[in-house]
C-alpha cells in the first residue's frame, strides 16, 4: 500500500476479459466487461495517477499493478527492489525471440511532490478538461507508461522479429538513483538490447543530447567560540564562503570559455549553489556550515572536473589553513545525485529509428537531465522522445494533452509494425 493515501485497489483483470476496478479510493466498486485490448491509454493513465508515487513514497503498489496487468497478458516481470524493498524497478520483455537484442521503452514511475503547490483539484485523481488530462505525473511521465501498457496486448499478439522491453524505474526525480540496479540486470542480458527510447516529455520530438547533473552537499566543521574571541574559534562560515566563491569563479570561467556554437542554452556547464546553512547566533563563531550545490555538465565534458576543482581547493588551501588553528577541522563533500549527460551519437541507430517512426528529420537538445545517459553508458543507443511538454512537468495542475497521448500511441504502434514480419 502506498503511504499517505487511502488504499487503492488495483484493477483485477482476468483472461476472459472481465475487468473490475475501483476508479478512485472513495468510489464504490463497479464492474465493467471489456476486452483486454480495448483499454485506452487514458483509462490506464487514470489508474496510474491514482498511485501516489512521489519519490519519497513506495512505488510498490503501482509496480504490482503493472506486473499483474502484464501477467494477465502472459508476460513475466522482473522486479528489481531497492535495498529496503520499499521501491522497485520493473523490467519485462514482450514478444520476439529471446536471443535477439530488442528495443527498450523506458519510463520512471515516481513523480515530484505536490507540497506547497496550488492545485485546483486532487493531484492524484485524473481529470479531463479541454482535451487535456490533469494530475500529478500525467506529463512526467506516466502518460508514456500508460501508452506502453495500452499497446502491450498488441505487442504480445504481433509476430515481432525482436522483442520490446519495458523498463520502468523509481527515484528518477531525486537524481536518477533507482534505475542503476535495473541497468545492471539488463547489462547481464545476452544479447544486450540495442536501442533505448526514454519517453520523457519532449512533445514527441527527437532529443538526442542533454546535459548531465551532479549534485553535492559540502559540510564544514570548525570550532565554536565567543565572537569577541575569534582567535579561539575557527569559522565554518568563512571557510564555506571561500569554497562558494571558488565555485562562483569556476562558474564564471566556464561561462567565459563557452563554445557559442553549442546548441545548449546556456552553452556551457552551469554551476549553482542552492542552499547554505550555518551558525547559531550572531555572537558565536560558527562551528558548522553546509551548502548544497550542483553543476550540469555538457555532454563530452569530464563529469568530475568541477568536483575535483573544489576538492583540490579545499584540500590544498582552505583545510590546511583551518587545521593550523584547529587540527580537527573537516571539509566533507557527499554525493546527492549524479546522472551523466546524453551525448549525441555518431550514426545513431536509436535516432534513425525514432526519426523514421515520428517522420521527423530534426533533432533537439534538452536542458534537463534524464536516465538516458545511464542507458547510453551501458552501451545501448539512446534517445529521448515522449508525449507531453516539459513546460507542464513539475507544475501545479500538471497536464498532458490527449493529442500527445494519441501521438505516443501511434508512435508505438508504428514501432510494433516496424518490428513485425
Ligand atoms: Zn521525468
């Protein structure tokens, strides 16, 4: 059961086409008879939205729901749990011979929080207005997962030359932390899938490159003293200020050295300090300060260069000076999140396939990070292409246009046709 909400009972489906579900937790049970393959993406999306899979909660109820849905189609799911068995990835192979690489369709099951956002409806009950479907995750990115699941009966029925794999992850929104266990598992598959399509919202455009993200918390431990006796203290805030200034200068250097022909906006690796906390009172030399910071490396850039630069400055300059006065002084930097950039591939099979399926010739770059770089680093040709606009993601009254879901459905149907005899 997912926390924070009333129990949602997943639809139970039988092979003879009976489907029974609670549409929302507070609704009464009703039963419909429909053919399994008549499930529309929007019906499936309504079910997925009703699971509160905000990253800090468990996603197991939604994973169970998807696994049951696939099991009714005769498809087995590989559930890859996190260390506490509170969250899981789901990997499933549909159609095609097992000894052929296949195509991965990838999505994340978690969503960003709704705390403090001004929603005009319950974010976890999908609503339809003006050709749009509203709810947390409709755009980012349960809409894509819903179209994958809606097409599953057709995929299973089709005579595919190579399989289609569903790869649904957790904890994407908190730094792409969940997917690695699944990618390790996929990497053991022989043969390895040859292409991965990440269905993040791109308005169904072909995105072949994006920046990465590296986020850290740096903590400084100094010595407390009365502020009139600074010679007895070692200020953690002064040290933090020097480290933050080092990051500012690094950021300026990257900006000033930018290759202006880069398609990215801005065309350089950005560095930002998001929060800084330290000290306890104006008349106490602070013994503690920490700050959270991040950088977003361009594809092809050394992912660790900014981190290494800060670590070197801390170890060679700031810490020795602190230790001269207070030998127990410490500067620690710990990882919050890390996802590599997606690099544009030369002669990319993924790009070629997705361009053919969408009928588009243009490619785009994205400012946001996705799991794509992790799949690419595991030797799968990867692009990002999915329904909905990133402008609607993470916002109150998040929505996806029904026309975008239809495009996603048509895209996947063409993929099935392209892989069929
Ligand atoms: Zn997303």
